[in-house]
C-alpha cells in the first residue's frame, strides 16, 4: 500500500533525478571547433555569426554542446602558419578555415584533423583530389571567385561604357596557382574589350594605398578588385581610396557594394558560411571529410550601389538594374 510518506518521497526523488540527469548532460565535454580566418573580427565577424546560426539550426549551440577557439590573421597572411599551430595545440575536433591559404596552413599544421573550408578552387590549390571526391581531410564550399572574375570587367563596362583605362588590384596572398589564375583571368577579360589595363599587386594591407596611388598616376579610371586572401578584409579602405579618385569599383563580395563599390558580383558570403555548418555537422556525426563532395554555389548575386553611381555622375542602364539581385539606393 502506498503511503503519504512514500508519495512525498517519490515527489522529491523525481525532481532530484531530473536534476542529476541535467547535471550529467551539462558535465559532458563541449566539442571544440577551431576557426582560422585570414581577416579580422571587425570585417568578418558577421560571417562567424552566420556560421554559428547554421550550426544552431542543426542543434549545435555555443556553450551548450560546442565551444570555439578562434584565430584571426587581421589580413596578415604570413601569420596563418603560426596561428594554425596555436589552434592545433588546442586539439579541435574540426577546423573551419577561410580562405584557401588558411585551409592550406591548417592542413599542414594538422594533417589528420578535418578541415571545412570556404574559398576558391581547392583542386587548383592541391588540397583535394576533386570536388566530387575530395579524399583526405579537406571539404567545404567553393566561392567560385576565380572562375567568375572574368565577368567583373564586363559588368563594369555595362555600367560605365565610356571607361577606357582600367586598374586591376591583385592580391598575391592567395595560393600560387590561384594567383596565376586571377592574373590570367584579368588578361583574358581585357583582351575581350577595347580597354587598356594597369595592374597593381599587393601582399599586405599597408601596400594597398601606394598601389592605388600608382594606378591613379598611370591614369586608371576605374578599379577591378580581383578575389584574394586579404583584400576583402580591407574592403573599406580599398573603396574609400578608390572613391577619392572617383573610380567606380567592382569586386566579388556584396560587402564591397555595401561599403560603396559600384558593383559586386559573386556568391552570398553569409549563405556560404551557413552552408559550411552542414559540413561540420556531418563530420561531428561521424562522416569522413574526404567522402563529402565539395559544393559549388548555384546562385550568384549582382549588387548595384545606385547611391555611388549618383555620386560618380553615372546613370546605370535599366537593363543592368533589372538584372540586379539587389540595388542599394
């Protein structure tokens, strides 16, 4: 026969048992995720937030079952190897790396740790065997930046057809193969149009201002920012300096247009980082990175900054405005 005392005891026991289970769950070690980024928190922090949103949607929440160890190179590509070493010493279960040079540094420092990267062509960089079958420990999402960079000049001339001398800013901090692809892409684009080209290569943030000054002295009338490893981090400086010369600017990331570039054409960066969370989820659930096909974006977005166009005295053709995914007024 159940007594009142027995019921009271059971009533006390059940909350105690639930608390004990909760305490046990909370005592489980948090999964450590490494983060290696060539940029800075100021310029790329919104992408970290997008990645965390993607993870949370899959059930991985910071402080609950995952924790992050982050390293930012602040545009100093030469720091990536040391930062990767620091990160590996923390023994992360998986490392999220951007761009390719960061993934390469992480792979060298931790050849047996899964790497989820966001960036350019990993096949050209020698990090994977193929996109469909990466093999090894690297997988992730491509940005197609090198493949589409040939179209930047075409879009720029569609917006400002009177341009005749174009400056190209080329980031040499990327992998040697991708740098060569960027240079070749720029030359092919120029060959297709009746324009002259001037080229400036930069490897560090402090080289940007002298490079743009030289392009101005050489008579450049506009600027094409080729994709790279750190120029995106310095987009605010690049756009600000370009506008002092009254140059229309075209680049890959929409963040450039948001900072005042006339045009941007490329993948949605935040969407790519949210998608990278899928790969981390799969790996944490036991999938082998080398068996996860690397994804290529299916959608590219054209962003036009009409406010900048007015500032520069340009009238964007209606046909180009109609084709834009977003127009900044």
